[in-house]
C-alpha cells in the first residue's frame, strides 16, 4: 500500500505567520553553469494515490499486456505479429508486407509524428507521462523498489546506512527482480523478429544464436540501466522531445500548472488558522509536490522542460488541500490563458479547438483515412517485368521473333495463386507467350522469378522497338481474380 501523506507543517497557537520573499533569482549564466557542473542528486520519488496515479497504473498494465502478449498471439497457424527480417516479410495479423511496402511504414511514421504534435498542442507531454517506454519501465522498477526497500524515507535511510548483510540482501533482491524483468523484456523484443515459441525453446536449451543472444542481452541491459539508474536523466538529457516541445505548445495548451495567484505567499500554518487574515496563500509549503515528482522539479517554479506531465504533483497537492479543508486544484491541468484570465474550465476547454489543433486534426484524419483505405484496397499480387539483357531479340526456327523476359511475382496473401500470362500490342498482332506451365502455381506469401518468352510471327514483325502490354492474371480461391498490367518494349532486330 502507498504510504500516507505527511501532515503539512503547523504552528503553535498564537504564532504569527510570516511570509519571506524568495531569494533573488539567479542569472542565466549561473543556471547554465550549475546545469553543466552539477553532480546528479539521486531522486527518491514518494508513492502517491489519486486519479492521475490510477491512470498511470492502468496505462502501465495496458501497454505491457500489449507488448508482452502480442508475440504469443496466433493467426493462420503462425505468429500473428512477426517481423521476419531473414525472409523479408512482415506479418501483422492478416497483412503480409514486403520491402516494396515501405511506403506504408513512411506514412505510419508521419501519422505518429502528427499524433505527437496534436496531443502536445492539446495537453502537453501526455505521451511522456503515461505511455513512453522510459516512463513505463521506470514506474515498474520503482514499484519493485518500493516493495523491496520501502517508501521514500526508508530508501533514503537505507542508502545512507553502511553496507551490511541486511543491506546487501535487500539490494541484491531488488536487482535480481530488475534483471528478471529486463531479461523478459529483451526476450520479448527478440520475439517480434523471430518466432517466440521457437525462441523460448532455444533459450531453455541454451542453443540461442549469437546475434539473438547479443540483442536480447543488449536490450535487457538498456532496460535495466535506463529504468533502474538513469531514469529522469534520460528525460532531461537524452530525449530530444523535451527540448523541442516548447515550439508545440502555446498559451492555450493544457499543462500541469501551479496557481500562483491562489498559492502565494506560501507558508506553514495551523489547520484552524485563518490563513487569509494572516496574509498567506493556500500553499502550505509542505514540499510534497516536489517529493512525488519523478524528475525532482518544483512545479511552483513554473513549467519546466523536465516536467513529463504525469500529474503526480496534482494528486499530492489535492490530498494536502483535502487535509487542510481547502478547495482542490491549487496544482491542476489547465492552460496559461485560463490561469491568467481566470477562465472557467468550460471556457478553457473551448479554446482547445483553435486553428492549430484543427489543422493537425484534419491532416491526421486525412492521412489515417488514406492509410486505411490503401491497406484495404491493396493489390495482393505484385508484378515486376525485367527484360533479359543478354538477348534483346532473336529469330527462332525461321518463323518467329522472340524476346525473353523475367517476371518477378510476389504473392502478398496467405492463399495459393494460379498465374496466367498474356501479351498484346496495338502495333503487332498474334503475340504469344510461352513459359513453363508447371510453374503457374504461386505459393502463399512467396516470391519467385518466372522466365517467359514472347513471340511474334516473323512476317508481322517490323524492325524497331514496339510497346507491348503484359497482363498477369492470378486466380485465387475467391471469385475475384487479380489482374496486373505492365508495359514493356519488344525489340525486332534489323537485317533479319
């Protein structure tokens, strides 16, 4: 269970509350120098309960069910999601994608980027606070840490104690659990690129390939290091999103905000005291909002790039307000304009629909609709015709002019196809196509080269280059045949 919040500081009866102004602000040069040379101070986030904490827990559960569970799903007697790099095939449930389908990946990346722009313009770093892998695994590792070492005060004391058998046992238990989670995460990651059921057997029998073992251990090490040790340092210094988020937010973006007008001057007081009469704001200066912050910032100093928008400080402050019998919302999700202009929540939400977000939404909807429509209407047969450069044109049996081609055929479905090839031209009549009749079958999710010979009677052949059209018909188990037409050239040599 989460530890209860400590009560805010109190004063003896009759004591007069005073508010002392904050020390003079540092110059930009001082802040830069401190950022460059400051040694990292370990952060001990305090556990908290509340609405935003519950959202984080459910998002952790949901994302990990998807991540760990997806490779084990089956579809048509195969792994439902498998990126088979060796065979150059991507299986995504009923879809089979080939390297020629890289355009879908490009469009998907553009849609993902627009989603990030849209969500950030509406509500800041929602992805960072709830669904980013760094945040998710840090939450998992901190949950283990709290279960093994205790909450904030217990962890601080344990780290300050000299090494003993008890401390060694506790630390070893924590790291053992971390490593198990990290190894399972690395194993699951490799399971997206190799059949995970076969991979599990190889791991159990110690027959894992060198590259698979390397990437599994590398990913496990990265998870252990990032979520166990680096934590907020990844968000502060390694993630580029924190640096350019300022260009994606404006004064109507919902972010975690401290109500300065209501909270200042801050200071401790008795629960029964009239703090307004004493010249104090609602902030009791308990610093619990700092103690629960996973990046160790003080939200009362204003929005900072380190803030990941997790809302932990909102939950903590609301609980303190409840204890003091003050209204909730001293720290809340709202916009800068709503705070300055004292807008109602309804009026502030109406400002979310502004030109910026509307344009993002329309572009996102158009791209998403086009992406889905393109996948739905995707041709299951891919054909590429390649001329045999070793024989541009030749006379056969004194009766025919023959050109040789190779058809690159790809069956993008999981059903067999029967192939028929025809050729026609407006410039030449009686074109015939010859190929190995035993090679008409095209296996499911396969690709192959089919050599074909196109002939025209010598008396109908006029020297030069002629445009012809090759039609490839694929007969499937369904009633609808697939026809692909490709244009190429037919060469009739001179001086026949």
